[in-house]
C-alpha cells in the first residue's frame, strides 16, 4: 500500500478510538476541533440530542495573525459562547490530531476564558 493511504487509514482508526471514549451532554458538551490548512474550527456538541450548541472559527475571530495565536483566541471565543449558554465544562475531542500546536492552543484559550476542560 502507498504510504499516504496507510496514513489516512490509521487516522481513521485513531479518530474512531478517541470518539468512542467521548460523549458530550448538554451540561458537559464535546468540544470538537478541526484544523484546515488555513483556519481552525471549534464546536460545542451535545451528543444526546445530536445538536451543535455553539460554533466558532478563526475566520471570524482574527485576521492576519499567526495560526497558533488565532487558535488561542478561538478558544476564548468558544468559551464566551459557552458561558452565554450556561456551560461551565466541556470534554475535549481532538479527533485524530495530536494534542499540540493549534489544538492545544484552543484548549488553553478556552481554559483561560473560564471553560473547564
């Protein structure tokens, strides 16, 4: 098999393994992070109802700054939206990403803004 195909298959296994351990509720939703090459996206998801409670992206928060810095601002932005909903805690869903770089910055920004992860 080609190396890129194996990498994508392994990513799928990692994503499924991590996702099987995490369940978000209305009181403690799942904070899901997605990275594209250009932007970072975050969502608060209630898995019991299958609804997205809040969403934010670096497109709306910061322009012209570094990706990691804007990811930290994104964490604060999603934490503010969570406060408006009355959510104080969340479960981090990093998907198949390592907990480092932009994913870690989102978590740190949310923690700094008062959302306990």
